[in-house]
């Protein structure tokens, strides 16, 4: 199993998502955070299960969808790096 790494950007993204949702509901913010973290923690078991990021079409850059959010990660033989977490309506343009 590959080692899981959270990029500083992904940590910041998750915090921002939770802060935004918590303005309306602290409880729902916790639920969304748990769902995202559960998916992230499962990625190293099957890193190829996510689809290639459509904007890049690079085999090592993949994503899993969690509700309205895209968890974008880079899968390598030794590690899986969570690159960013963005809203599904956004286009991913930067690495």
C-alpha cells in the first residue's frame, strides 16, 4: 500500500470548505469533512480507482468525487499525494 501525503494546499482546502459550510451548519461541516477524509484514507488501497482528471489527462493525476467536491491526487508507486480539494463546479488548472 502506498503512503498517504496531504499537501499543504489540500489541508487548507479542507479547512476552507469546513469553515464555509460551518457558517450555516457546524454539524453538516463535520459530516462533509468526515466523508472527504474517509475517501482520502481509502485512496492508497486502490489508487487507480479514481478517474484521470479530465483537464489534464495524465495517468498519475486522478480524482475521486465526494458529494460536490473533487479530491485530486497524484498516485505514485510509493506514495499518494492529495493535491487539492475543489468544488465540482470549478475547473482544475494548476498543479
